[in-house]
C-alpha cells in the first residue's frame, strides 16, 4: 500500500503544473515575509542575515533552505527572489508563508559570503539548525532544501549529516559536482572566444578584477557579434550543447549572456575560494563545428591547479551515498546547470546502492529553475512523504489551490 501511495504521489508531482526564481543570480525586488518570521543579523559563526519563521500551530518540523548563487559584487541579503512565487492570478506568495500555513517552521540564511559558497553555506546552514534547536527547540523532523547552488549544498548536507535531516530536496542543483559545472562554463567561454575572438582581450582563467564593471559594454559587443554571424552562433551551440529555447530561436543570445556573465562575475571569487584555477581543458576534444581540427588547434588551452580541483572535490563532489531520501527537481533544458548533472548523480546512486533513496523529477521545459509553484510544492510534498512516511491531506488542497 505504501508503494502505491508513493507511486500516486510521484504521478501527481509530474502532472501538477508564475515562475520560480531559484537561481538567484541577482537579488530581486522586496518581498515581505509573513508575520511569523523574524529577520536579524547574527555574528556567529560569521556576520550574516538569517530568517526564522515559526507558525503558532508549529507541527514540530523544520524546513531549512539553502539559497543559490549570488555574485560576490553584491551585498549579503536574504534570498527574497528565490522564495517568492507569482500565482496565475498575478498575486504573490512566499515559501515561508506557504510552509508556515501547513504548520512547518522555516529558516534560511544569507550565508557569510556571496559568490562560490558551498563550504561556507553548508557550515552556516548547520549553524542555523543548531541556533533554531537552541532558541525554539529541537525539531521532530528536519528537511534540507535548496535551489541552484543551494541544491548542491542541500545534497552535501544530506549525504554528510543523515543524523540531522530526514530528507532533502535539490531544485535545479549542480549535483553532478561543481567541477562538472565549472568545466561546462569554462568550455562555453573558450569555445565562444574561438568563434568570437574580438570580444574579450583576456583568457578564461585570467579575468581582470574590474571586468564586471564593464559588463554592460561586453553585453553590447556580444549581442552585436552574435547577430552578425549566425553560422558561428550555430557552431558554438553545437559544440557546447548548451540548451536553448526550442520556441525562441533568438534565445541563443540570452543563453550566451547568461553563461558568459559567470565568467566575468564569478571567476576571480572562485579562484580565491578554491585556492587556484580549477578549470582545465588541456586534453579535451571539442566536436560539432564545421572544422573540428581547426577548433581543437585554435581553442584556448588551460591547465587546472591540483589544489583547486581538490578543493572542489571537497566542496563538493556528491558521492551518491544516501542514508536519507533525496528528491531532485530539474528542467530538462536548463541552460545554466545542465540536466546531465541529474544523470551523473543517478548513476552514482546505482553504484552506491542508494538508488531507492533518490527520486528524480524531470520537468520538460527550457530555463534554469523555471518551475511553477505547484511543481516545487509537489516535490516538497514528496520529500516530506519519503522522509516521514506521512502525507498531510492539506498538501493536496494546497497544490490544487495554487493552480487556481
């Protein structure tokens, strides 16, 4: 009977289908928290903003949320954009408000740093859990959730601390490992430079510290160059296999800007955090262009630093070894964090013998974290069910209410 209920809930997750901004590449407009929330700055273990929301009818369970990547050039802030949903009627709701209405407590943090923060974000989430347990009380069940980079943090914490968390939810996360993501972004940059050498006068691993301040001019140059050479654009996407919107041929420009922006805004912080350059392509073969031999001769070649790669293995290359259930929700045409991260993780769970604890929910749609509210909370409901064996009927009412 339990297996039948799980199957039916999984079907519901796939069928129930406004945009959820889990990527958090840039902070969004203000989104007020429900009155059950307390927002404050703390200094332990390092200065950061935290949000703790406890409903008066608290059921004893806690939802912890790890946010996605925020450029290091931005100030620390709570992930308001990630936690805000626009409903079909144009109204908005917040994740804390939704989970509080179901009786769950909710907590999140800005982390102590922006940029690449898997190590720091993971430590700050654990500290937030302990703070909640000390000031509110130990939760009966705790669930770790996260979007984009936060999805990797959630996976790391679930793998490393099954004694703390009953289940986890990774939304559009790079759970195949951050090295795989770094390779994807780096490959796009060097292949772009091969086809459009006139844009950047610096390489993939030596981005000037002030390059991000010139991003507006780079964007204009990228748009102009891509608009004038459709053949080069076609080859760029054939080689890199970056996803584009099948309903919008012009989406190639937006995708290129999305991916190249990480090269400009994120490279120096990543190298500083990892202790060197983790991207290398000395022996990588590229194929799919009109002349692959010329491409492989002409593309920029870079050697990675061992220290940096070792750091990315520690923070983090998921093992696929699970002692608690993990649910992953991912769009199949994600341009920023490719869907193949999920396939890599799925394969690791087979190797580790944890396949029965991993549930992958593909969403056939273009875009990074381009989920609808019903999809997110359906996955949330499945996570809770897999972690506790219980399904609150209020979940079903909520899911259909969000769609109306």
